[in-house]
């Protein structure tokens, strides 16, 4: 695995390559979910570029940025063993050099609902860094995980806005054996909290299983109460159209996604499941 820390050195190296370039952007604190993205990106003899950059522009809470786990040595080790081809490990000055023009993106409804509502400015920060990384690496394909469902929708919108030729490939959420969605934030859970956290996925599946028997509003109430029993405070539990994320009040025959965000201790967790489509978890 080759490691590049500057834009110039990475671009000089990539300029001589003829392979398809597949890109996996991360903020480090890598887990098996990230490694699954790497393995999917390795198919068809593609050249796989992974980036690690903790993007300050997407943290609406400075305290959350300070607490974000930094595990660079272990991350490099995991990528090496996963046989990733290239790691791009820039500092903030490389990504945001002085004089860089920062665009504002019209994300429409996506900026106002769910994560957009509760994390003001978050998705603008995501778009800024992803567009910058895409302009540096110029990949053919971009690999993201389904756990960040709304972020995937935002990046898809970004690709449309910028008329990018890059294709977005979304890989299903990777879960622990007890159902908890893999996340870099899970390492911040205490042992007791880690044992309580799988209740999120369990309750999402209960809503899915009862959707034809109980009203959505009642199922949401019961979901919130069940999580409170495990000390998990719900920020939102919403049903949305799987394509455009417009919120729904009831289940219908179209593909839907059930999305959750909440707090366990001081750790914010998100999860989702797709319902009615052929991608049901």
C-alpha cells in the first residue's frame, strides 16, 4: 500500500495509472464496515484509493469533533492487511488551502429534514469535502455505506449538481452479530451502553414486522418507549420515501426507509432499514 500526504504527490502517481479508480472516503477509526467497502471496491481489478480525513466542516458541534476517535496507526494496519492500494492521508491545509473557493450547494429538501434538521450545516460540510476529494482523485466510482443513508442521498445530489461522471455505489450496512450497525462512534460506548445499543436495530425490525397491523404513529410511540427502557433517547424515528427521502405518515406499496437517530450516554447513533423493496435487511 502506498501512502500519500499531499495532493500533488497523489495526483502525480494517479496520472500514470490506466486502471479504473474506486474511491472509499473515510474519517478514520476504521471498522469491518469500512473494510467491506474496500473489498467491494477491489472487484474488477480496480485501483482502490481510501482517504482518511476528519473533516472539521461537517461537525456542527465542536465538542463532537474533539471527541471523534483518532486511530491512524491502527487504520493504516487494517488497510494494509485489506490490501488497499493507496491511502490518501492529507492534513487540513492540503484539503482546504488558503484561497480555495468554497461553494454552497442547493440540496433542497435534504438540507431541512432528519440529519439536515438536527445537524445544521453538516451536509454542506460533507459536500464541500467530498467534492474536493473527487476533484483531487477523479475516481470512476465512489463507495459509501447504507448506514449513512441520507448522506448517500446528499452525495448523489452533489454528483448531479456538479455533473460528475463518478458513479455512487452503496453497500448494505454491516452489523455486529447482535445487530448493532458498525460505526466509528461505537468505541465510545461503555460496556453497559454497548449491551443496550442493539435494541435500536431490534426495534426497527419490530416496526417492519408490525407495519401491516399497527399504525405508524403507534409503532413510533412504542419504539421510543422501548428505547427509553435501554437509556436510549430518540432524536427522530421517521419513515421516508427510499428514493427522495420525503417523509411519510403511513406505510404504502413504495420502497421506504425507516431512519433513526438518538443518544446513548453522550454518543449519537444512527441506523436505518429499507422496507418494501428488494433490499430489505
